[in-house]
């Protein structure tokens, strides 16, 4: 009797090998420059698009690659191993389109998913506001019913790929008296009159991925741009994050793997006291801890991805746990990689410091790790 349970299927490993090859050749070489210049990694986007890895989760019926949640996580992980900023291309395309996939009408999906699948458009997600970060339900952006449509006014902040993306899922309150039950979701196009963008945020890491404010000044939206029913927007936003926190976990795993690979290469070449530093037990213990944390983070991430694919009841808990654990692990592993490279690790001649800066955001976005702990504790206490 053969035992084949609890193993990544061969087809998923084949996807990993294909993305890894592509990233080594065509994404990693751009990573330092995209970070240094703070410019969108167009060459990496073009390479990912050519390989159909720019939005792999889009179902085949809309012209996508139809990758399941585990395959999508593996794609994001492998891109992040080479360049964290570039991994936000598949990750944010999933984040932006997930509300449509979960709650959108057939007509909205048919209209907006094929351009993303083809790589003609990207899709961003607009939830956070200047005064509504962790407390997402406190948003002030308003959509007021007007004739046969809505008029949208407000400001969204920290919007990944803003300005580059063609489409935006925007959450706005349609009934301020109803709190989180008065929030609705809409598709907004970059070209809709009244849509504007702020200056690029000057960030610590993921510098190649543009982050801007998005402004809505009297934007008229036809009623059929609403995703799901009025008042269901907050629930859709939260269900989306349950799925996409898994992709941030995958991104963190990829960044950490890149840092461990780099550290291993360095310590087996660097000589001090007449031998490679890898022969010292103090170094070996650090490597062992890095590898152990990474393995645990990857297993939790893949388990959460499987739950995402099956939309299991405890996905909320597993998505939060994977994102929290993997991002904390990535922060520790990248910091240790900088330490293992010594003075060289502290310079931009080596990518360790970039990886450390990039890892930091994974502890913050798609819900801070404090919020992930709130989500986990609520699940443990109340089911
Ligand atoms: N799936 C489905 N529904 C959910 C849900 C989920 N994961 N989480 C909450 N809801 C529902 C609740 O069931 C509740 O519905 P009812 O009003 O019908 O009872 C409603 O949403 C409000 O839920 P809750 O009272 O738990 O909301 P809170 O205001 O306490 O907020 C947290 C909950 C803190 C978890 C939420 O605001 C959050 O995740 N904040 C972080 C936001 C974030 O990740 N921002 C990053 C943006 S992307 S970079």
C-alpha cells in the first residue's frame, strides 16, 4: 500500500519549478533596480504575463490559468523569493478580484475578469482609509443613491498598485446608520470621471510596488457596478481577506526562503579563522532555527491554502494564523540573514537588507499581526 497523503501533488511541484526558472531568469535580475529606483517592475510584469503567472487564480471560464489556491500560493512564494515587490502583481490581482469571485454578478465577472486574465489590466483593493485602518468598518467613503446609480465620494489610503491598476474594488458606506451592515462594494475604473491618485508613498520596502491614496470626487457609478447586495460589502471584504491572508503568508515564506538561500551561500564561502564560517556551531544553530521556522511557516501556509480552496469553515482562523506566523518568521529569518552576512548584509551590495525591509510589511498589511491575533482569539473563544 502506498502512502501519498500529506504531500504536495506533482503538478504543483511542476508549477513551482516553472515559476522558479522564470523568476531566476527574468524577475530576480530586476529586483535591486526596482527597489533602488522605486519603479514598478514592468519587465517582471511582462515576464510573469508571458508565463501566465500574473493572475494565476482567475478561473479558466474567464480565460485565466485556473490555478487553485495552493498553486497560486506557490506562484506568489516563488516570485517573492526573487522579488517581493513583483510578487504583489499576482497577490494584489487576487486581492482585488476576490470580492468579484465571491459575490459578484455573472455579468460583472464576465466584464472584468478576462482583461485581468489576459494581463491587460490589474485590479486593486480599496478598503483602508486615513482614519479607518484596523477598524475597517469605521470607513467614511460614501456611496449615495442617485437615480439609477450611485455617487461615490471619499479617500482610500495605502492602496497597493494604485495608479497602475485599471480596476478597483472600493468599499463604501451606503447606509451610515447601519455600521458594518451598511457597507457595500463596487467596481470602479481608473478612467471613471472623478477618480484621482495621490503621490507615491515613500516606503521602507516593497518600493517597486506603487502605494498611493485614491480619491473619489463625485464618481458616478451605474448600479450594476455593485458587487453583491447593498450592505454586504463588509462581509465580502472580510471573506476576501480570509482567502488572501494566505497569499501574504506565501509571500512571507518566499521572502524568507530567498534570505535563507542567500545566507547558506554566503556562510559556505566566507572564511574567517582559516575556515568557512558555516563550520562554526554558533552559525549552524542560527541556520537550523531559520530552516525550522521556515518549514513550519510553509506547512501552515499550505494547510491554509487547502482550506481556502475548499472554503472550509475554519479558513478565517487558518488564514490569520498562517499570515501571522509566516510574516513573523520572515522578519526573524531575514534579520538573521543580515546578521550572517555581517557588514556585507548591512549594505545594498547584497539583497539581504532589501529582503529584511520587504519582510516587515508582511507583518502589517492585510491586517496587522495584532489584528490576526484578535481574529484567532475570537475563533478559539467563540468558534
Ligand atoms: N467572514 C464573514 N463575515 C465576517 C468576517 C469574516 N471573516 N469577519 C467579520 N464578519 C462579519 C461579522 O459576522 C459581522 O456580521 P454581522 O453584523 O452580520 O453580525 C460583521 O462582519 C462585523 O464583524 P465584527 O463585529 O467582527 O467587526 P469588527 O468591526 O469588530 O472588525 C476585524 C473585525 C477587526 C477583524 C476587522 O475590522 C479587520 O479584519 N480589520 C483589519 C482590516 C484589514 O485587514 N485591513 C487591511 C486592508 S487590506 S491592505
